[in-house]
C-alpha cells in the first residue's frame, strides 16, 4: 500500500509544446515503465486562476490528454485521469482545510508571486489561497511517495509533507496505540516480526535510515495486513502514532534545456514555441525564420554559435558530428544559416511524426480517449476512496 507510487498533474491551460515534451513528458514516459504512475489533468487548479474563462479549460482538457498520449504516455502503464472526476479530492481538501493554519498558506512563495504576476486579475480569492492545499489533497489521497515537478513546485511538496505530518500527529493518536502496534507485530509472524523489531530498534537507537527503509519494504511485501495495522506498523517505526497519510518527496525534473525560437526558454508567454503536434509546414517556416547570430549579416561573415538560438537547437537535436560541422562551418563562414538549420528542421519533424500519427488515431476516434479516461478515473477513484475511508475514520466521521 505504501510502496512506491508516482503522481503528477498538469493544468489544462493551452496546447503543449516541445518544451513540455522535453521538460516533463519524456520524464513521465520513462517513469511509467519503472513505477506505478498516476498522471492527471488538474482542471480545478486551472479554475483557481481562470475562473472567468472556463472555456479555455474545457477546450484544453481533451487536447492536452491527446498530447500526452501522442507523446507516448501509455494508459496500459500509467493511470490517466481528470481531477474533477474524482470528487474525493475535494472532500480531502475540505477536511485538510480544518487543520491548515492560514499562515502556512500565506507563506507559500508562489502565492504572492503569482498574485503579482497576474496583474489585473483578482486573485485574492479563497480558492487561490487554497491552491497548495488542493495540491496536497491530490497527492495525499493516493499516498504518492514521489512527485515529479519542476523547481517552482518544490515548496508545494514541502507544504504537503507538513500537512501530512500535522494530520498524522493529530489523528494518528489512538487509545492503546503501543499495545495495538505490538499485536500487529505479532501478526507478521515470528520471523518477520523479529526482523521488523530489529530494524525498528536499529533506526530508533542508531538513526540507521537503511534499517528504516528495509522495515518499510518488509511491510510493503506483506499482503495480508489490514490497513489499520499497516498504518500502525509504519507509525510505530518512527514514533508515536499511526501513519495515515504518506509524506511525499519531490522528484526534481531537471530544468528543460529546450530553448524557444528566440533563444529564451520555450514558453507560451514569450510566443516562441513550437507546439507538440504543429503542422510540418509551419514548423519549417518557424525554424527558417528563426533569428541567428546577429553579427552574421552577410553569408560571408563568420558567426559564433554561442550567440545563436539555432545552435541551442542543435545541442538538443544533433549528434556530435553535426555539431562539429555547425561549429566549424559557422566560425569559418563555410556554411550558410539556411543550410545550418536544415538538420534541425529534419530532426524536429522526425521527432513529431510519430506524435502526429498517434494523435490522429485519437482525433479520428474521440470515444477512444473518453474510454481511456473513464477507465483511469475509475481506477483512481478506487484508490482515493480507500484513503478517504481511513481519513474519515481517523477524523471520527464514520458514524453509523
Ligand atoms: N501545481 C502544479 C503545476 O502548476 C499542477 C498540479 C496540481 C500538480 N496538482 C498536482 C502537480 C499534484 C503535481 C502533483 O504544475
Ligand atoms: Fe547560427 Fe548556424 Fe547561422 Fe551559425 S551558421 S549563425 S550556428 S544558424
């Protein structure tokens, strides 16, 4: 139950571009083969900032899912779903709000930053303040252990850990905890019980983190433990109470090296993007008209690749031989810029071809994507409901 689980989400606020592909999706595609993964469309999070233009969100949801599938996210490997289709996220958000100090939310660095960056728009809303808490609910409801995110999101994961800790601290204390934990150890059987105790002592007396990890994986392997006993045994390892919610770690996605057409980071707000499934004619045109080293005015002027955005594309797309050819050819004016751009055009088109094909398949048959997502939502919902049962019980809401 507490074994490795990866979760990440993306807000549906427009087409994805090659920056998303190189920065995020390629990583997801790799992870989906290595761990259980959940990837979801954070449509409620989009509403916190786009509450007055919901049509943008509606248009982007399916489009973005097709982008994921086109890029190679595989619904047979990963669970894909839409946040608002798993209403348990909202319930957990509400319940967590009871124990969330306002000061913690106000102190999240993205709060004031974004509020200022959005300029005109009134973001002094309840929903926007609660953005990180909603994100915590997204993560905690699946007991995700790892969350792949960019650097800007790291404070949100830290915040999530603090909320989980606070929740476990307040609600993980039950009457007779120690005794119940000791009974649960017995249920492991004599051999595993002894091993568990040995690891626990090693961690608690010597701070041996490897022993802690070993104990956790020992618990992960036990098929026949009840949820309550598992939480007790997890909590008992580190201290005083049940561990109901799992503290996640962020898994830093290395900053995308994908440059935009003007050499700045590729970003919608700079208008320097190539979209994931952009029409080939348009791709070719955009690259052909990309700026180059401004010192190369005439074909005969030597250039400096370091001052040229095209060179950055070569460093993403070209092999060593081609890079050599560019460097030498540019510095000696042996090649022209149009000539230099051709391998980049070819490489981008080649990268996009299978994506366009896969996308077409889904565009031709919209029911297919609907079914994939209905399946994913159902799977996600089952996991979320399991956690919610325990959360309600821990908070004393399981009246009968
Ligand atoms: N806030 C994230 C972003 O802007 C999106 C997001 C919402 C998310 N919920 C999440 C990411 C849970 C990871 C896990 O990128
Ligand atoms: Fe840039 Fe290539 Fe032209 Fe040199 S030859 S300035 S690297 S486009």
